[in-house]
């Protein structure tokens, strides 16, 4: 099949999810442009050298992001602070960086983005009830609040400038479930690639909220609102239950793991700024 995109940018390509997609979404574009604030080498490439471009870029640098996005007609956005941190790291990567990316997309006329949001934008909801795209924002951390900001920014750029974005609230994206909580939150690498493919192959995308969760028996996410996509998650964490039961004890029913979608993140405090004089 002929690639739909001329050039697909993957931000955060040195991270686990970005690196995996770098290996597995080359069919979507004639050229993959991969970027991270960390150095990226050719060793992780699954494409020929003439079909991949490597650009090191800090998303907090607005001018550099303009150059990064130039010539791209799709963005797979994993870049930014990937977990809770102090406000400076969260702000620079997930607030300033997100604005810089969308402003560059507007000016460079890039019209479709896969935004790796997070379930931590709604972390205080209970996993004991099914929730859909209408769930209220209830972030569990500064990180979660920054992801909620990203969703709001994506919506504004869609309404004003028709930049389509899939806001994907990624849960526990791992090669396999690591604990009992992930029996409900697991998002397999294969299901991630299937979703990325669906997002960039859809004739019309809009700005949907999608839960990045596999077809788990215990899932709490309702993706009916995204049923217009061809995506259908295939993997089920329940197949790993016996392995987890043998490897570790299940947390008590009163633990954060089973009472909040955000799990242990709801108990995190505010991480203080680093003392520059130490």
C-alpha cells in the first residue's frame, strides 16, 4: 500500500514507545523523521538511511521546533516529560514544548497529530466503573495536569485551525503486564502500533479522546466514541494473570492500585525544585 504521508515526525524517539514505533510504522510515510532531546543513532533504525532523518531537538526551543516540523504532514508525539517530576521539567517539556509543537504545526501546515496523553489526566476516577471520552479531567499529578493541558491545547488548535489530533490517554504501555494493576491498564505494543496506523490512515480524524488500553477482560475504558476508526485492540492482559499470581502477591483491595485509575500516582506529593546551589 502506498504511504499516506510524505513525512512523519516521531518525537521522543529515544524513549521506549517512540523507539518501538520507529521500528514499526515506517509503512505510514515515505520518510520518517525521528527526534529527541537525547542523541539518537542509526542503530535503532528499521528503514534505509535515505528514508529516515534524525534531528536532535529540545521541544522547549521554539525556533528549533519550527525547523523540526518543517516539511512534516504528520506527527507522532511521544516527546516530553514521561512521568511525574518537578514543575520546571514538567513545564518546559509538556507545557512550553506542547505549545511550541502545535504552533509549529500551524505555521508549517501539518494537519494531523497523534498525541500521547495519559490516564493520569483523569487519575482520580475509579477503575471500578466504565468511563468514556466524556470523563471529567481529574489529574493526579503535575504530570497529569500537563497532559490535560495538552488535550485542551489540541482541541483549541482543532477548532481554530483544523489541526486534527488523536488525544490518546495511554495507560500502561509495556511489552507485557508487570503487575496486577496492569490486568486492567495494559496497552500492548502491538495494539499501540495498530492504533497509530488507524489514526494516520483514517480519512477524517477530528479530535477524539481515545483510551490507550488493550482488549483486557478487566478494562474500564469505553472507546465507543472512537469506533469510526478501524482500530480494534487484540491483546488481553488476562492471559498473563497466572504468571503474575505466581510471581507476586496481589495488592489488597484497599490499595490505590484498585481504587484509582492513576494507581500510586494519586499518593505522589509535589516534587520540589532542585536547589541550583547544591
